[in-house]
C-alpha cells in the first residue's frame, strides 16, 4: 500500500489532542455507569446535602400537561422525607431515583446509553407504584437522559429532562447557598462530568480524531498492523535471547511480565519461586518505539511456596529504564536485561537450590 506520509503528517499535526476530563467517575472508569451516576445525582437532590431550589427548578422545567398536580406548588409546603436509588418496587423492577416528600414523590428514570430495558418499562413502573402507593400520593415522573440518547419513554406521564437542562440548573447554584459548602467540590465535579460525558449531541462520532480515522482508516490500519508485527518480533527476540542465554532455565512470558525459573523450583502455575521481569509502564508487545520502558527485576516466592520456604524473600532487586526506539538501543536493552538476570542468578541461584534441597 502506497501512503503519502507527508499528507498524513500534516493532518495529524492539525489535530488537537484533548485529554479526557478527570472526574470522580472517570477515575473509577465508570463514566457511563447509570447506577453510580444516579447515586451521585441523588446526593445533590438530597436537601440535607444541597438545597431545595435544585428540585424546584427541575420540577419547573419538567412541568407537563400530563401532570396531575402542580408539583412546584406542592413543594412549597412539603417536608423532605427521604431519597433512595435502586429502590425495588417489584421482583424485577428498581427505580433509579425516588425522592419522597410529605405530599408527593418524584421518580427519576436515568438513561445514559440505554433505551427502556423492557417493553413498556416506564408504563410498568407507574402500574407497580400504584399497587404500593396505598395513600395515593401524587407522583411526578421524570425521564432523564443525555442529549445524544434519542430514546423516548413509553409512558407519556414521564416528562423528558435532558442533562443539558440539568447542567443549566446546577450552574446557577452558588457555593454559599448549599447546606454544606464542603459539598461544592463534589458538586463542581459532577457538573464537569455531565458536561464532558452526558451533554454532547453526537457523543460517539463527533471527535475530530475519529473523523480523521474514518477518512484514513485503511492507511492507519496498515501502519498499526506493521507496528504490531514488528513489535511482536521485539517481544519474541527478548524471550528467545533469554532462553539462549539461560538454557538451564524455563522462560515464561505474558503480556506484562517474564518469568525465569528452574524446573526444580516448584513454580506451579507461575506462583512459586522464580525471577521476574515486569514492564511497569507498558506491555511487552508495545515496547517498540518506547524511549523510557521501566523494567523491574524481582525475585518472587509466591503462593505455592511461600510458607514452605520462608527464607527466600520476595523483593524487587532493581528498576531501570530501557530504550527500544531504534535497532541499536533494542540490542543494548536486551543485552542489559540478560546481564540483570545473570546478576539475579549469581546472587540467588545457590540459595534457592540449597533451600529447596534441604527440604527433601
């Protein structure tokens, strides 16, 4: 395949690399987790944590001709009672959020990527709530979703509320108006999260980098394939070099570590006694081109042998950086790795052999 690398380079240089916004849910790798998003939201809808004005504005903006009551008016004289997430109302139904006031309830169905999980899900919610709502307390139903989610509630009594509307409400809240001003840090974090992950209208495909990939997919895939092939060769070269350098040892490799051990070291399932090389900041099949690979050289006495041979201490012996950005550095790095392993063998081989032999 012929590739105009100059043209690709110009296009790549014009791309702006945007780092993902760090939020609490992003750090947990739960950006689109509906349960956690609902719990986070419920925290700020709880009057004990923030204030009533947030709920008042939500009720106002989601007012519908299908409402059986003026819920804003009901809120004025109502007392806050409780708020729950994942509230079970039948054997197979849980409400994402339910807020209970003395004179009415608010039910929020929170949809991130999903449509209704079952046919007529929201219709069933209303029916099931009627069965347990013996006092016939008025209920306000809200269908909350990001701008990019085009789903509709099957129940017309569920008023649609977009996360962009919620953001506008949240942004009007001032720190000093919160019941506990310490919550403001978490409050701002949730606003950031909603803006980054729940507000964009074409969440999946609007990134310029994706558009670039779509336009150049065949060329990019070809380049990646070449890289993967050559990088695998580096990995195999390391493993083969270790096997050749230490013919009396077994060499076992995975995506993140390489183990070196003798058959007599009782290393069953790789959880016994062995030397180990760990790639701390990358994987073995992505070394190629990396200018600062951190490798840890260790002696491990793990699960299967730790109690039997307590004198063999598990520890990290050395941590060094290695370069795999050109042929010369690749060869040098492999030779240096062999020297490190040789140092481990010189220092610990006799101790391990003697300790194991003494137990037999």
